[in-house]
């Protein structure tokens, strides 16, 4: 544990940052974090030197998308294929990992689809209001750049695209599992319109790395009450507080 060493550094060096020791973390493991409490979102930046951007970053996510600047831009194109279901409860969300072969194209750049995970309530807000849930489809380019496609989910009818995931949702944290005979169809999650707001942001969890291309769809889909309650029973509220927009442009092609 580095608490004593870092405490001495803080005492000896003006302006040196002392980071909280994490009693839950194994030696060499990333610092433990949660959304609330002593290791909650407001304190992420102090938990580890690796998490400093959570406090000091100027391009953090999520944000309130109140409006956007009209800009030229090409529609996003989704080239998704059904994938065998690999699911994990990682202690912070429910995540499904996709097999290689699915991708998104935006502004002529291809991003391969890696995984989808969920937050409740939604992380992004629209004019100050958050939806019941938000799905994040995480993609990565050949150069290693991340692009996340956010789909807002409002209360309404049950969402058929969630059925396979929710049927096999682990109730407790554990390793990823392949579900024999089960598939996930990413295309089924999306609304009819793929119009979006775009901005440059960050991961919404530690280490809060910046340089993430965010595409948040304008049109929501629905999530049913029972579906939301099942997720909430497995995962408590897991949304980061809204972050300052600062000098960033939010674009609406």
C-alpha cells in the first residue's frame, strides 16, 4: 500500500497530491472505486495517480446536451451482425462482449464494435433531464481511438432487444460467461433514426481517459418497468454526475 509513502511526499513537497489508499484493492490491482460513498464519483481523482483526469480533465463525460451547433457531417453507418452472447457482471454494470466482425463508420472512419453496457439513470442528459437508462456501444478504430454510441432509454414498453441479455443477467459480480445457444443482435437496440449529437469526451469511469468520440442518438428507445427493476436489483445506480462542457463544441450534423 502506498498511503504512508504518499503521505510523506505530500508533507515534504509543496503541491504534491496524496492519494487515498484503497483497502479493497489487491496489490498491483487498479484502485477500487464505486459511484457513491468513500470511493464515489466525486472522489475518483484522489483514489490513484492513474485516476487524476477524473478531477483535472477538461473534456470529461457525461455532459448535458442542451443543444448543439449545426455542422456538416455524414450519417453514421452501422454494420452489425448477431453475436454469440458473452455476458459479465463486473460490479459496476452489465456488459455484453461482441465477437469480431461488427463495426460503425463515422466521418469515413471505421470503428469495430467491442461491447455494450448500461447505466441507470442515463449518464447524459438532454436539456437537464436524464432518461431511465442509457446503453453505451463501445467501438475502437485500428489506431486505437475509441468511439461510443449512446442510446437513451425512456420508460415505456418492454424492449425486446434486452430479453436475451436480461434472461441471462448475472445477479452478482463474476467472470464473463459464454451462454450456449444465446445470441445478441446489436442492430435491434437502435431507433429508426440515427441522428445524433457529437462531442469529444472521456470514459465515464476511472481512469476517465479523454479523447473519446461520443455520438449520442437524438431518438430514444424504451425500457420496461420490470426490465429496469431487474437491472436495478443487480446493479445499483451507476451514473457519473454531469461534467462541465467547458470550451467544447457539441455538434449536430
